[in-house]
């Protein structure tokens, strides 16, 4: 069994909650339910910035089929995705101790500078936590891209 197969039910639940946010799963842990509630309530943002998932939800069925999230991303990089997810968990424990897993955007605003710092680390580990710099760089690149897409979508620009 591959890593992707092992995590498929959870990944399918996450994708379903992104594509159809009104569905709640009875067996979802409290943290998952919190993310659904957070998305519904939205976070503090500039008026021109959309909420996470708004762009994806704005797509038509045909446009969503042009975004093979599993086949065109998750299936290609299962180990890298798992490493970045572990990095998210470790970062949450460090920056938000005792809180459910979430991205506190007020504490994470300098994506490009942090990504560049991790790029300088190359194949080495970050001395502050022992994580590979490449993993931190990937997380920061995804964060930067997510915020950028939200801004574009919020201004009505093409993503």
C-alpha cells in the first residue's frame, strides 16, 4: 500500500470539504470541524482579498476538471506533501501551543523573505528546529502562492 493510498480517505475528505464546504463529516476530529467553521466565518483580510478556497469554489465544473488536484499534484509528490504537512504540525506546536492545527496569518506574513532564507540553506537543516530548509521553503512557497491567488481572485483577476 502506498502512502497516497493510506491517506486517501482523509485526503478525499479534505478535498470534499474544499469543493463542497457545507458538508460536515460526523467522524471529523474537532480540529477539522474548526477549519470548516473558520472558512465559513472568514479571516481578517483586506477587502480585495478573497478567503481560502473561494477561487476553487468559483470555478465551473468544467474548470474544476482542469485542476486534477490528486492526479496532477498529490499523486506526484506524496512524500513532499507529507513532509510539508508535518512541518505545518511542528510549526503549529511551536507558534500556537495547545491550539488546533491552523495557519495564524497574523504571525506569518513574510513568506518571500522566509522562503529566500530557506533557499540559502540549500540541502542543510534549519538550526532552529532541525527541519530541512527545503521543506520550510516549500511551505513558504505554498503560503505565498495561496495568499497571491486570494488577492488576485479578490480583485477579480484571472488566476
